[in-house]
């Protein structure tokens, strides 16, 4: 009788590798969509900045019910702390994007992450936005 054994550590590492790729791809897709919306809204509505601009960006994505936009922005602002956003104060576009990526990830049925969405956001979103 042939008996197959699997290296559980190897399978776990492979699973984490695949999960990392999927999560990075997911985050990058959401971030690109938000950046495209940011570009479109900032050209259309030059007078907007801060929360008003972020509100319009989220509405432009058409991924958020209009009635939830203010709640999402409030939750994003409340989620800022020294652990998640060291050295930052106040709500910026990076914080909104980070919160939105996490929200979409949870809404997709995931309970946690393998990657740091914050690091991906910081890499793709310019600090001045």
C-alpha cells in the first residue's frame, strides 16, 4: 500500500502565498478604481477638497449606496489611530482608501488578511492626495 504524506507546513506556506497574491490583486484593483474616480471627480469639481471630495469620489465609484457614504467616511475617520496610521492626523485620501479596501474585503466574506493593505495603499496613493 502506497501511503502519501503531505508536509502541512509546505501546504500552509503555499496557501499563504496564493492568499497573498489574491489579496494584493484585490487591494490594487480597488485602489486603482478609487484613484480613477479621484482623478475624474477632481477634474469635474475643482472646488472640492477634504471630506467633500472623498464623498464624491466614493459616490463616483458606484460601489457605495449614497446613504452609506457619510457613515463610511465617519468610520474611516474613527479608525485612524497611532497603530493603523502612525504619524498621521486627520482624514486623508490614503485613510479613506485603506478603510474602503478593508471594508470591501470584509464585504466579500473575508475575516482577516495576510497582507498589509496599509502598506499597499501607501505605495500606490501619493501622500499629498
